[in-house]
């Protein structure tokens, strides 16, 4: 029976160490998901989605208009996620302002 070489053992340990170091960094904690600035932005996006659905039901928006507005909101949500991933799970005050400005523009389109 062959004995494992030191290089093989060292390589296995290296793989385990890298996996352990990267695992927790990718998962968001509850605090990161509910960070006050992220929560505020996401609350607005949920509210806007409800408004779009309501105006669509009432006939104030066409299906194409509702779809376009939801697409804009999905883009804002993706941007929020991208920003949060760059800052350890939260967004900066300036990023929150930027996202809110974008949401304001979509909100004005819903209310026309």
C-alpha cells in the first residue's frame, strides 16, 4: 500500500482552506439582507409592484406598460444587489439616494 505524499496532503488541505474561506463570504447574513438602507429600497420596490398591479387591474395601464415598468423595477433591484455585493451586504447612503431617484422616476410613470 502506498503512503500519501506530503504534496497530496498539502494540496487537499489547501482546497479545504479555500472552500472554507469562500463559503461564508458568499452567503448574506440576516443583518445584511435587512440592512436599513437595503430594506427601504426593497420596500419601495414592493410597493411600486403593488401599485403597478392595481393600476393594471383598474385598466389605467396596459399589459405592455405594466411589463415595462416591472422590467425597470427589476433593473433597479438588480442594481441594488450588485451595489450590496460590493460593500459586504449593505449599500451606501449615496447608493440609496441614487436608487431612490430611479424609483422616483418609475413611480411618476406609474402615476400618470
